[in-house]
C-alpha cells in the first residue's frame, strides 16, 4: 500500500496560520507516514490534509523578518534593506537569485501535487453523517485551489506546465517532466477547475468558522482576475476584442454574485484593512495583530515608534494622489501648495501613507528635529499607514487586534469590470457607475463626463493604483499592461525638508534608488535554475522563459 507524508494540522480554519512539514526526507521517522487509506478513509483526517492546500495562497509579504513585498519591486515603495529587492530593482536578478518570487514556482507546484493526490483518492473519502455537504465541499476546495495555484503560475510565467493528475518518477519516469502549455489551454484548464468547483461549493459560508475557505463567490472572483489578465496586452498582444468582452461578462457576473451575497463597500476605506472578517473582503488571510518578526506593524512602522521601516512609499506614488477636488496636483489651478504638499489630498492618501508632519500615536512624525523617525540607511521618509493599527504599542504588543490581508475584495471586482467593459465597448454608463462607486466611498467626486475610451483607460489605471495600493496588484498590473518598462525603469525619490522660522518649510526630494527594467525579459519570471537543471537530458521540449 502506498504511503504519503501527512502533516497533522492543529486547526481546520484556513484563516489561522497552518503548521507545515519542516523536516527533510532523511529526517523523517516512520510515524510521519500513514497510508492513503488512513488519511482518506477518515473524513476528519482528509480535511486536515486539505487544510494544508491553503498554506501558500499568499499574504502581504514573502518570508519573515526581511519581509519582501512586491510593492517594493514596482512603483509603490522602496525596500530599505533586502538584497532580493535590490537585485530585482537594479536588474541584477537571474534564474539563480530571484528569490522570493521563485518560491511561487516551487510552492505552487508542491500544493498542486498534493491536491492531485487528494483528487485521485477522493473515492476513498467517506461521507460525514452529521454534515452531508462536507465531502463535496472538500473536493470543491481542492479544485478551486488547484485553479488558483495554476493562476499564480500563469501570472508569473505565462505558458506553464499543467499538472492535473498525480505524477511520480517511480511510476511515471520521465513523464513527470511536462512541457509548457499554450496560453489558451492554460486559461481554459484553470477556468474548468473553477467551474467544477462552483458546482460543489456554497456561494458564501454562513458560519464565520468557515471564513476564508473556498466558496463559489471566490471562484468567480478568481475567474474575473484570470480573464482580465488574459485579455490584457501581455497575454493578448493583438488585442482580441472577444477576450475583453468575455472578461467584462465574467467580471460582471462575479460582481453581481458578490453583491447578491451581501458583500459591500465599507463606509470607510481605512476600515477594510483593520478588521479580521468584514463584508468587503471576499477572500482574505489572517495577518495577526501586526507584532513580531513577521508582523506588518513591526516591519513597516517608523523607527521612532519601535518599527523597522522596512518599506517606504516612493514620491511618485505620493504625487499620484489627487487633490480632494479630483484634480491632479500638477494640473493648473489645482490649489496644490509645495509648502504644504500633503494638504487637501484624496482621503485615501491619509488612510494609506504616513508622511513627515503627520500625527501618529499622539505625536508628530519627525524627520528633522533629532531625526527621530529618519532611517540611518536611506529610505524615502514615507511609511505605510494602510494596515497599521494606531492603538498598537509595538514595544509591549498591547492594543492590537487581528486583521486580514485581502486576496480579493469587492472594490477589485468593480475595477475589473470597469476596465474590461471600457476595453470591450468604451466608456459607457456601466463604466462610470463602477468607477464612481469606488470614488464615492473614498469621498472623491465623480469623474468627468464625456471621456474617450483612452481617457477612461487612464482614469481606471489611476483608480487601481490608488484604491489597491500595497495589496499586491500593482506589480502584476504594470506587467499585464506592459508599462513596467516605463514606470519601473527610472529613479525613485524620497523627501526631506528644512525649516526656517516658524512657518517657512522647504521640501526637497532626493533620489533614493535608480531602477532598471529590461523589457526583453523582465515581463515574465525565469524558471528557477534549480528546476531547469533537473530537466537536463530529460525533456528538451521544456525551455527557459524567453530572454532568460
């Protein structure tokens, strides 16, 4: 009888961080292995096995301590200390050193292999007499997560090997070395898994105890993003209109399903990121209270508050926030004052970015007098406000509460639909309604009437930049739009200021980093060199990502 490695998980709740198998193969003892019949012949054991499928769906960061964020590898922020991010931004990365993103390749395929093992043994799983839907729900979760992990791989690598059945060298030989599938096949395979999952899952869980587990609404949200990416320039260089039409249809279906199931834009933008489970987050992950070596508050807050100032917003992002009247700061007559550059801006600015002179935790952030908050190693002198709990005292850990990182939330579905609809038919009323719903919640005026398709495209891209900042979207958005060679290929700046007299403040802007983006290869990720090395003499049909 075949044996499988089975990591016992201490909870069935996805939203709690699952334990994982840390030992190497040679470190294992026989008690770490139980038969497939023992795992899948008991539905409780099976659910524990399925729980492990969730452990790489992503969160705000990669790793702990240094906490890489994709935000710092695009035009949102700058990582103050992280060799990986520095290599990435200076164009020095390659198939051997581009961690942490290389983890997506290895970990996604690891989870897909486990999912395939479960699906192959699904007939062994008994019904739960106390919960008739439990068995089918677990299969739906597995199918949704296989679709999501394949989407993660498609997002980074384009054409990818698709694994939809268990493969092992002992039984399949060199058949385990698969070739990359063309994009239409990749997208259709992902969609098929999501569609099948939806026949097995509820639209929304009625119990908070199941919050974070797969649902039909999450499947539709994934399909919305999948089809949006597939219609975008990186995957659709010939701008096939049918792809945009399909993306608009799917995104509208996802939006309607979410609204019908009680998802709504919270009244206050900042509140979305400061609570554990709320009605705007369709799929989220528990971030804890923000303390400790992997806590977002600890990693991101200014030095003067016992934070580590890991990653600071860059000046380009700060400048992209409009005035509260809806006018760009550099537009004629905007009212922007270079002596008071942070006054009267889009309210989302104050919910997202801590700036010099801002009030935070009962004092003013200070980068001038005694340099209390100014990092010794050059950062940008801006800090994340989004996700930060003002009542949390980092030195003691008091005052914190659990909050969630949003993998998918309702605001994204509005934006996905607006973008796809605009590309499919132009700036019609549906596009205006979707964008204005986002802006109204933020306290911003409606966008002007009469915009062309091209003008609306820029509005939508601006709204995605502002609304979804630090949520892991921008890194992929500038790639799918193929504008990374512009926005990620130039210097980035931070801020300083001097004070003369009681009121005369002069702000100056210094270059914090010069970034390099090579359009010939940086739009897609390289396959880790360790994986390529495994293929030597095995599968000449599998090739490295073009340009690498």
